[in-house]
C-alpha cells in the first residue's frame, strides 16, 4: 500500500492511496494533478473520497468521476456534486482490500466526516480533511467549539501510530502559534526543527501521527494546565473545557 500526497493549489494535499494497480484519492480539489498521477503510476482510479463540501476539496470530483468512472463517497449531510454514495459516522466501506470507517467530525463544516483504516501490517491511516492539521485545527466555519472539541477528541482517541493525513500543509505556521501557547514544550521545539528542515527541501511534513499531535498540538491539549494558563492570559473568562477551546480558537484566528 503506497500513500502519496499530491500537492494542489498553494498548500493542499490530495492524498492518493495505491494498492498495486488500483488507487483512491481523498478530497480532489482539482482533477489535473490526479490525472497526471494516474498516468505516471499506471493505476486505475477506483474511488474518490470527500470529507466536506469546500471547493478546494471537491473541485475535481466531477471531472475525475467522468474521466475514470470512479465511485464517489462523501458526507451525508453536506451539499455535494451528485451522484455520490453518502456516508455518515459508523458507516464503513471496503476499498483496495481495506475497510475504511467513517467518523463524524463536525466543526469546520457541519457535516464533515473523516476516514480511518487499519491496513494489515501497517500503521493505521486517518484522512481528516480540514478538521485536524499538524499543530493546528480547522477554522469553525459552520460548527460550534463544543462540536469541534468532541470531534478532535474522537481523533485523539485513535492509536498513537495512526498516520494523520491532513488536507493542508499548514504545519510550519501552526507551530509558530503552538510555540506562543506553549513556549516550554520540548517536543514542540524539536518538531519545529524537523519541520523547518523538511520545508527547506520542499518536502511534505505530513503524514503526522496522533501520538505526535497529542504532544505538540495545542488544540488536542486544552485539558492541560500549560495550555489552560496560556489561554487565560488571552481570555481570563475561559474556565471550562469548551470556553478554553473556544478562546484558543479565537486567539489563533487573531494571531
Ligand atoms: Zn475546508
Ligand atoms: Fe481546505
């Protein structure tokens, strides 16, 4: 099983998962880079998975479906280009010999879903769209802080070695904010060094892992004293878990 990030637009990744002759892609915001990869690798596109309705995740869906005949799977509760098979939390689909489980992760959008799989003999895989970024989280365009906190909690509960396939290369800028929140976090400081080296070589910082994100990502660390105290410097009214998370998100938006 090969996991291949296809860069698109400024900072998107369209994730391709390939098993021999067959491949699937997640969130193809544009078709051209996927057509090129299919050609280059000599694979057949069997499926297109979509996490949420934003154009930078769906823009290439119709053209790819028409050009390849691939079946499209997307969220039940979002406006999506038809035809597609609609999925919601608890559903599972079998593709490339793999069982992909659907997790509801509302927050960035109200019907956002994620896909999780445990390939035999490999670390688990998570395609989380714009819910979780490395060292960051998606903006709350449609959902509430409480929803997002619950969604991120579901992802944090996955095995530590889960490969986290985020839809954007936001790691370096996320780390600048994360460092402002937790200047003494040693794991974060060493990750920052690694990320800088990768970006200097124009290499992806992804996939991340759940274990790493739990160590460095302030949005997965809002239950910890270090993060709570920092957030309260920004907003003294932030006391309970939801208001701490909400204030952290507001702080990041203004950062
Ligand atoms: Zn989005
Ligand atoms: Fe996006």
